[in-house]
């Protein structure tokens, strides 16, 4: 299959609200030649990354918008525009190959439309985009609801956040303390001719100068390293782990933090890792096996503790709560298409429900670390503020890190170009059991 068609089919499912690229792209990648997989992925992710800008340009070029049934043609047009504006693909190839894909859509009218619009874009895109630059949606390539939210919450930082969201993310490794210290592994990379540097905040983190196939890195199969963003690597140390503790990772998939917890403290009494979907635990199980670690995995709704909790209290709980993922847009750019403003309030409710449900499973004197990969205070400091107000036995503790910006509750890490993702942490201690 032509890489452009494969990318467009994956994007059409996203435009129709039926899938994310994580689910829609892999089946399409299986249909292209191995040599084209990287190009296909770049077309899909790049088009999603710049979709607000590309769609605004398309609207200027089209006489009328596409019907929902023609999301495949719309996606193919966006893929064509992405090639013209953001890749080194020669214009004649970008247009010719993209137009040629229309034959496979069984929509005879699409070929002439795509040809005319893409050729006009080749001639006029610079002028048309200049006319649209006054609109921050076009300028920042963010949907309006998100651009407004970021500007309202982070007036001094929002443009830098948007720029980071549009940048290609760095590849960051986590060194397994059970095998190597970070300096020792950095030396192995140097010996292998791989340029890398230590992360600023995570004592286990290494950022590669250029992304690489992780399977080709020294010791990956043996469990020496994992791929994990620096911001996410902070969780294990912020938990203040100690021998003999029983730990809950309440929303664990894909298991990076579960594994890091086990790497950091060898002598835990046990780790229980819960996730809503059994299929997501497959990845957790694979990661544990590669690293030579073990945990009790349970597929359940964390809120329904009666179905999975054995009544034995936990000394530490990590709640990496489901969220808008607005801090990891650079890694999942289709969030710009799939996430809506109305989702945020519903997510905050869910986050509060998880806190309320898990708190009784925590031992008095135990610590709960609340985390999200969101940059929106609605899901972060406001959730913690509301929880503390209704939970008399909860108190907040300071976080032992200088990463991010101190908030009324917790610390907010904002996505940085070349650095860590957007992330939030708050640390709570249980000073008394609930009354009654």
C-alpha cells in the first residue's frame, strides 16, 4: 500500500472520532513495505501534529467542507498538504502520489479535487497562511479550546508550551539501577558511538541526541534500560520507597512506573498493579518479563475496590490518573483531534472518584502520590484542593524535586523542547483514618 494512503486511512478513523492513532495506525503499517513504515508514521503523526493549521488552509482552498462520509478524502488532502509544507518530498511527487491514492478510495470525483487543491496550495499556501496567522489556532496549530485554556492558565508560558507540543520529542532512557548506574551506562553508549547526556532531574534518565531503535541499544533485551520520559521517571523516587512496603500502582498500563518502582526498591513486600483493561496489562506483563521483575496484575476499575482489594493496606499508592494527556501532545499529536473541551470536567470528576476510592486502602502514615500527564490545573491542583477539603485525614507533603513550577498544591512540569513532557505531581500523607 502507498504510505500516503495508509496514513490517510489511519487519520480518517481519527477524524471520524472512531479511534486514536495508537489503534488505527498499526493495522495500516502492516500493509506497507518495511522500508516505508517510518515514512508512513511520519505522515500520520506529522499531519496530526499540524492538523489545525492544515485544516485552516484547506478551508481556504475548498469551496465547501467535506461531508463526514468523506473523511478519507479529507485525510488524504491533509496528508498532501503536510508533505508540501513540512517535508522535503518534492512537490511533484507529493501531489502526484497523493492524487494517485484517490483511485483506491473508489470516489472518482476525489482525484480531480485533490489535484486542483494541492496544485493551488503549491502556488498560494504561503500567501494564504500569512492571511491566517492572526488566528492563534493557525499560528500555534492547537484547537481553539486548548489554545484558550493554555493561555488562561499559563499566560507567561502558553506559547512555549504550544511550541514544545509541536516539536519532535526526544528519546529518553531510564537506566535499571539493578544492573547499572547511569554513568556506567552512559559510558557504554559512548563506547558504542551513541551521543547521549544525563537528564537534569531524574537520576536514572539519559536523553539521546538522536532517536534510535531501542532494540539496537546495549543491553535492552537484558533489561538494562527502558524508554520513559524524564517527567514520568520522577514518580518512583517521589514515593519515598522503603523495604517491606506494599505498593499499589492504581492505573498502571503500560507499566513503566510499575517497573521503575521495582527497580528502585528491591525488597518491597509486593506491588499490586491495577488497570481497567486486561489487554493493556499485556504490555505491562511484557515489560516486567524483560526486566526480570514481578508484580500482581489485576484488570479492574480502580474505583471498585470491593472487586480487587484484599483488605490489606498499602503503605504507598501511585495514582497516575486518567487525564487529558495535554502534557504529552508531542508524543501523541492526535490528542489535538480526539480531545474536546467537555472532556476536562468529566476527567476531573473521575480523578476525584479514584482518590476517594483508593484513600481507604492506604495505611495511616502511608503516602499517595497523585500524578497526571496534563498541563491543565482543572485536573491537577484543583482536584487535589477539592480532595483535601473533603478529606480530614489527608495532608499534603512537599515534593523533593525542583522540577516544574510550584502550585497551590503540587508541582506542574510544562513540556519543554528537547526536555521532559508536561506532568503534574502532588504528594499526600494519611494522618488519620476516616471517622465513622
